[in-house]
C-alpha cells in the first residue's frame, strides 16, 4: 500500500503539471524518445500484468515459481530498456527554455512511471512470497537506478525539467526502493 501511495501522489502531480500540453508533445524530441521507451516498457508490463492475473488461490507451486521468474525477468527487462534509451536521450539537442518541451517530457516520464507502478502493484496483489525483495541487488536496485539515471539524462536535454519535478522526486526513488523491498510475490 505504501508503494502505491508514492507512485500515485508523484504521478498525479506530474500529470497536473503536464496536462495542458498534451497536443504539443510531438514537438519535443525527448518526449518522443520517452514515448518509444514507453512502448517498449508496455511489452514487459503487459507480461507482468497477464502473469499476475493468472495467479490465484488455485495456482500450483510450479505456477507460482514460474510467475516469480517471469516477474523478475520482466522487471530486469524494464531496467534494461530504460538503460538502452539513456544514450539516445543524452545525444538529443538541448530543448532549453521551452516550457512546452519541459511539460511534454514531464508528461511522458509520468506515463512511464504510472505504467511501471501499475505493473508493480499487480505483482504486489498476487500475494506470493517476496522474490524481488530477496533479489534486491539483482532486480530492484537496477530499476530504481535506471529511473534515476533517466531523469538525469533528461535534465541535460531539458534544463527546466528538474525545476518541474524536483520536489516530486526528492526522496521518491529512495522511497520506491524501500517500498519495493516489501513487495510480496
């Protein structure tokens, strides 16, 4: 529940800042790169969501073990996708001084954040024993590190981005990391 609260509050606030510029998102190269990343991430979150939906009280130990492996693999794949997008974002020209770009990037980042949040909440809802918590350094830490590195790469392209989201993200990644320790699979 704590995990959901962190993501809900932060994504709500990001959505508030970015709502007025939905039509202008195409003008931002960084937002377009994030849209491509979002498409990749939905592949893995879709797998997480369908796997989580298949787990119920009648699931066998083998089903649960397979689900845990799928969850760990998909979360790792999300981290890998984020890490693969970072060099592309770093190579983009600066969009400094553009409020529309800043808002578009905040909206695109928020969309990614919400997608990951939904999938992780579905993992949490399965009620399985915590595999991800046991594999903290292998699975969860890379995800939180990837999200942090993504926002750093975006800041280099869109100067005002951190001014928009700094207060929202201060401590959030640490909070996410701590909340993810309590995910039960």
